[in-house]
């Protein structure tokens, strides 16, 4: 967790503000859904001064293999559709983070998601569920 926080704090948000209608945001959501990511939630952090991004996108997977598949597919799809590469990727067995500067994607196994409770930590953010 400390390694992830350090990586996020070490970079600056881009000046361009994104919305949930942006091409990057839609590509990320599509990728997660295509690889059967579950309980997809986005947190709009733009009104929170100390936030490190405009959005967090959080989802969960049933195994570490599925976490890697989702993360890899997000990178591939975003590159193909938006020609953007992540600023940083932090691969883990139970949690992988993909940092696109303005959007940070968190792919968890359910136990880790409950433990870290990002949605609770950022409860001041506007929360939106993304179902099929």
C-alpha cells in the first residue's frame, strides 16, 4: 500500500479535466466489462482538493488470473482506442493499480477490496455504480 501511495503522490494530475463521458473513461469501463469485472464503481474526485486524480475506477475479480487479464486488457484497449499508455502500473496478486494520471483503476479480489475500502476512504466523492 505504501508503494502505491508513494507512486501516486510522485506525479501530478494533468491539467485537462475528464468526465465519465470521456473516451478514456469509456474505454476503461468497456475493458472491465468485457473481461467480466464485477461491482464496477467510479468515484468522481474532482471536488476533493487532496485527490490524486479526477476519478478512481474500482472493480473486483474472482482470481489473481482474472485481475491480470482485466489489467492487461485495459492497457491494450486504451492503447488501441485512445493511444494512451498508463503512467504507472502496480501489479499485485490481490490488487492491481493502473494509473492513467486523471483516472486511476483499481482491480481487487473481494477480500482486498473490503480491507482497503477505497469507497469508504473517499466517501466525499460522487459515487456511481456501472452495471451492464
